[in-house]
C-alpha cells in the first residue's frame, strides 16, 4: 500500500515538474527579449522565439554549439564568463552578435548563473537586447556634432574678426570713460533705492558710502559721516552701537541682531567687497526687523496667556480624576478605572505640553533663570534615574551611570538644570528599544563638568541634524514610531545650558542610537 502511494506521489511530482517546465518554456517564448540557456560548459541548450528572430538560427541549427561562436568578440565573451564564474554581475555589456546570414547585430548582453537546489552552477541564462537603432542614432548624432562643430568654427572665426573690430572701437578712451560713468550711476541708483540701509567702509576705515535708508535708520545725513573715520562717527549713538558689535577691525558678520532702542531693532550683516582678489572695503547692510520682532513678541505673549489659561482647567481635571481613582466619590469598576487612567495620562501629557509652552515663552521673553545658587549635578542625575526606574524595568533597559568621586558643583538655577537633564534622560528612555542600553557619564574637566548620555535607540538621520534643537522639531523616525513628544524638550535644554554659559551638542546615526553632550562651568568644589 505504501509502495503504491509512493509511486503515485512520484507520478504527481513528475507531472508537476513537466507542467512547470512547460510553463517556463511558454513564458520564455512569449518574452520580447532574446533569451538563450547554456550548460555549465557554455553549450547552447535552449533559445526562445525572440532569439531565433534576432539571430536567424532555428533551434536544431544552434543547440549544442558553443555560445562563444555566435559573438564576434571571443575574448570579451571569455572574460564575461570568467566574471560570472567569479560571481560578479554582468549586465548590459555591448557586444556583436553574428547572425546565420553573416550579419552583425550590436546588442547589450546580460549574464545570469543557473543553479541547482544544492547551489551548484549548472549553466547560464543570457539575455540579448538589440541596440541597432541606438548605435545608428549615435552615429547620426556624431555626424551632426561634427557638422555643427565645423559650422561653429566658421562662426568663431567670424566672431574673432568682430572682436578685433570692437577692440579698435574701444581704444577710444573717452567712450570707455563714459560707459564706466554710466555703470557707476546705475550702481548708485540701485544702492540709493535699496530697501535696506547700506554703509561702505573703505580700507582706511572711513565711511565711503551711505544710502538714504541708512540715513533714515541712523538719523544722520550723508555730509555728517561721509569720508569720516569710524572713530569720529562713533560719537553718533547708533554708529557706536553698530561698530561696537562689528569690532575695531570690522569682522564678517551675518544677520547680527542689534537693539538700537525700543522702537528700532536692526539685523546687521558685514561682508568684504573684493575685486580681482583685492579687498576694497567692507559693505554693511542694515535690515529693519522691528515689525517682525513685535509680531514675534505678540505671538509669544499669546502662547503664554493661552498656556496660563489652559493650565487652570487642566489642573482641575487632574484633581477630579485623582479623586475618582482614589475612590473619594465611590468605587469604580475595572473597566471604568481603565478609562479614567487613560484620561488621566492624556491630561498629564497636556499639562506637560502647557508647561513646555510656558518655558518656551519665558525663554523668548528673556526671563527664564531666576535663582542662582550652588548645585550638585551628580545628585540631580541620581534623583532623575530613580524617577525612571519603573520605565527602565518595564522596557528591560540596562542603565549604566558613571560618576566622578567629587561633588560636581555649578552655580545656576537648580530647577532649570534639572529640567534640561530630565529632557535628555526622557528622550534616551523613550527612544531606546526594549532590551537596550543607556550610558550616562558625568566627568570633571579643568574648568567644566561634562555630561553625556548615550543610547542605542532609533537615532537621527544626518539630514535632520541641523534642525534637532529647533522648536517643535521631531525626527521622522520618531514620528513613524508614533512616540509621544512635543518637539520642545531639546530646544528648552539647549537654551538652559547656553543661559548658564555652557554648550550642548550631539552625535547620532539613524538606527544606531544617539549621544548628547553638554558642558557647564564648574562652581564650588567639595569632597564627598
């Protein structure tokens, strides 16, 4: 019985194999691309209809012949086969096919290895694409280019003669002087009507040019400052502020913001004016950004007011939800409790966002740091790690904290420093995958403390690095993973660190994790 069953299965397997073979043959025949199948020794085994049409050979006329014999470039074909045997890709190699009637057809040849179930090479597939039209087109194009080149040579000769005639005309000095004068007037007209203020300081540190807009912004007239040294014009209050920012040796500046008074804020840029590798002076542009700053201030004030107004009802909602969870107004069913907990968490996220918005508003208003005193950063980090114990355990994250023996003290606002470090730790925990690792290191340098937090999480793509400390920015990777966040944490952290005279930076690769660093000036030192 088993023997009969086995024989039946063998019959079905042979029939399936035959069907598959017929299917592949039909597909190959249908393809418009010429296909040729060879043995491992390079003997032709099968050809499709497209191959027959291209080469002129019938199947019986060519099967069993060496594949090299149907190509003109014998050595090139040998090299292609050697490449294929060395498992190198061979695609779109241009060779010449020799047809049955002695014709030569330019083609693009691609090779693919045929393997059995044991990954042993049993032969090759060849695909041939006729590129006769392409070759003919290239030939015609070459002929056109040559014809066009000849025509251009004639035109160049004619232009050369015209140039010689023009050079003779330009020998007239008075005409040349008149043209230069006209260009000068055009340049002066452009500068005069320029929407921004323009000052030109020459190599002798004298004001060589001032346009009407600069006169209006700085409250001076040209005759008061033109051809005067900077030392003299510094007696004018606005000039003193501008050149105090630019320095005695005027340095290149791009969009430096200077507050002249309550009603005038300028964006100042200074660039060298160079002609034929020789510096002629410094061009200073004054762009009035007073209106933009007022609008920005209004936006900041609106966000601040809105956030304050939202925080009160959110706090009331939080208090009510806590009462419900603690059973102050009666016990809840498990299902009811789940819904209340979910609502409580959403409310907490809203409160966190409102607090972030308020922090951003205070930063933009320049009233962010309040109480400065001696802070032990090591102690702050330890407390923050304790607060994250449940999250670390839930995600099975291994956290390593490398700390110095001394108390790492700085002078600053404790709550703000805590917030900056908390934002960095929150991000590391949030974006590290389950079973990952976070390394926090605090070390003391000569005049600074250096903090670093390294994770092996999702990382940040290089294209997004320049925007990482911007307001409301979240990386595409974080958005795709649908992690929570407002995009304000790093912006706030950066402003806190820089407000304390420090610097913050990072290294990151997408899919390989991130390391954030900051340095802060050391304060009072104490031993444990």
